[in-house]
C-alpha cells in the first residue's frame, strides 16, 4: 500500500528542512493533536502513540543530503516506511511531500488507509507551517 501526501510549500531552504527532519526529536512538532506519547529512544529513533492506537517506533534509515529523508518501522510486526521528498523552490523556500509505503493484507489495508492518510496529511500540513 502506498499513500502520498499533497506537496507542501515550506518557508525553509531544502537544507534547513532536511536538517529539521533528520533530527528525530523534531517530529514531535509535526505530530497530530491526539498524540498520547512521544519519546526519543536514540539519536535516530523515536516512539510515538496516538490516542487509541498502538505505539509505533520509527528509525531514521536513509538520508540523501537535502532532498530525501526516510524513516522505517523499527521492531514492529508490519514493515513500512515514511519518506519525505524535498525539492528546493527558492533560497528560503522548499517543497516537500510524504510517502507512506507498507505491506498489508487487504483487510488490514482497508482498516488503516483512512487513519494513515489523515496522519501523513497532518504531518505535511504542520511541516508547511514551520
């Protein structure tokens, strides 16, 4: 299953946005309002939980300087990734979109598609407000 957020314009250079996203503690600023837990576990790993959902651990897996940051599920039963693609628009303005990719059976995909879409859209909107 692949879910892609709309592209968001961010008032930061691609380098600033890249540096913001590679510092995992900054993801707390992007989380939805219904977050019930956020904890940095290591320099490249954090845990979060949304109300009524299980805890999820994400680990920084790939960094392509100034244009891509990829996080992956760490220790979960279902493999998935969350990737931010960053494009420079101007010296202090960039554009980013988020892509969620996961392997789910058809029943699970139906159940999680709505909440995951809402989640990545919220991350994207909050990125635009930085």
